[in-house]
């Protein structure tokens, strides 16, 4: 509520981070347990919201094991719901061009190539964008 309305329009950026598989038990809580299995996480799915018209950013991390497109889609929609219930409006989702992300984009955009209906705001599109930095890195590493 502190942010002006214009700065509450955000993009959700997502990327996966490979981590060392380990479990830690601290103060009665199991740390780094995967949310998709009863095993230690090998991947952390990072979601970052960033204001499109301001400098506000926030990061959330979810430990995962054997992440599928269905798992990622569920976590993405839960993240969008959580962000919007906190007073933000999600205008875009940004991700790299990995196979899992492409499958999620394809499932979300069944009728439209570039957007899907915002789950909490009827008639408002949420645009799906590929991360230009990852695309340039891919061209540099694979074609040049």
C-alpha cells in the first residue's frame, strides 16, 4: 500500500537454479526439502517480481526435485495469485527459452500466442515474454 498504483504493476520473472542436493535440520524444521518430492532439492525455482514503472523488486525461492511443466505451471499460477492478492497487478511473465518453460507457455496460451487471461482479473491479459538476455547468451554460446 506504500507504493503508488503505477509502481504496483509488475512482471514475474522466473528461472531455475541448480543446487547441491542436501538436507539440513534446523530448529525443528527441515530445510531444502523439495516441494515436489520427499527428497532433497536439486533445483530452486526462483520467482522475482519487479515493478515495470519503478524500482521495487522482491524474490521468492521454491526448492524443487524433478520439476515438470505441470509443477512449474502450478507454482507460477500460485505465485501470480499470491502477488496479486498482495495488491499488485501482474502484467507479464518473463522466462528463458528452456523446454519446461516453453511447455508452460504453450499450456497457458492455448488460444493466443503471447498472453493468457489473468486468473484474478477477468479480461486482463498477462503477457508471456522470453528473456532477451538468455536468448542472446544462447546465440553467443551456440552459434558464434
